C-alpha cells in the first residue's frame, strides 16, 4: 500500500490553491489554539498537498487505505520522510491559484450478461471461511454446553442486539465467542449494534484496531469505555 501511494505522489505533480491552504489553516488553528498561525501556515500547505494527492487516488486505492486504517499513520510518515529526504520542493509543486487539471476517465467497459458477469466474479473471488475473519464461533447448542446459557436467553440477547449472530449457511446463526465475558455479552454491545446495524460490518469494525480510540473497539468495551466506542461508531456509521 505504501508503494502504491508513494508512486501516485511522486509521478504526479500536485496543484493546491491558496484558498485550500487558507481553509486548512483555519481548521488547524481552531483545533490547535496553542500554536501560532505562523507556525501552522507551513503545516497547512503540507496537509493541503497530501489531501490533493489523496483525491487523485483510484477508488480501489482508497478502499485499500481504509481497509488498513491502523497502518495509515505509519505509511504517511514513511512517505513524507521520503519526500523530505529527496527535497519536497522538487516533488510537490504548490502552484497557487492554478486551475486543477481536468481529465476524463475511460468510461464503462463492455456490458456483460448477468451469467457472464457472475462467472467472471467467481474466478476472481477466493472463498474465505467465516472463522478465518470472525474468529472462533459457536452455535446455540455449544454455547449452552460451554456457558450454561439457555437457548431462549441467547435468542433474546440476539434479538435485542446484545450479541452479534453471524449467518452461516442459509439460516443457521453462529456467535463469535470473543463477545462473551463469563458467559454474558460484553456491556455496550447493544448500543454499538443499534448504530451499525449490519452484524457482519459491526463485528469487523469491533475487532479491527482503531488508533483513534486506543485499540480494538471490542477490547475497549471490555475495559468499560462504552461511551467512547459508541461515539466512534456514530462517527463512522452515523
């Protein structure tokens, strides 16, 4: 991912208008009241240049960056360090007030029949077991044997969103075991699932590191930081 982003930055010159720099300066000044605008002015040009470069990325490149959000800070530090070592002025040209280059995409490719489209997707898609991304899971029977939790109780928790059930097959639900503490749901889970809605998206979000809150949201819930996690979920999905 770092190589992809670095290539797009180095091979294309970035045009940043004075208005964009001024807007970013206002934002930085508002959120950093202890730093003078003079000091922030240079930083705002860097932020504006990085933002303008990000706009040039393809949808796939942007998806890859968001999929590895926990590595974004490290990646950006590496890129900026490389630019500084090689002379930023030779790689990024801030051409104030110069119109952004207008270009057109290649348009849509050939229109395929639905069956042909499904075949092509099937050749590219690699099957992944649910356990490979969700971690250890168990059905109601196993949970009852392991934790002594009645199926009716588990069903009620699932219905209220207090636990996340993932569909395995056509109608069978399994439950990631990491969401249970001493046989009971992690406190705050229902608030998170109410915000996110989709159980798969919710579980993936809960189990991926999120630097802005200091770790994985699920771990932060277990540590009692419910309000922090719910606020983060509302920011990402609200």
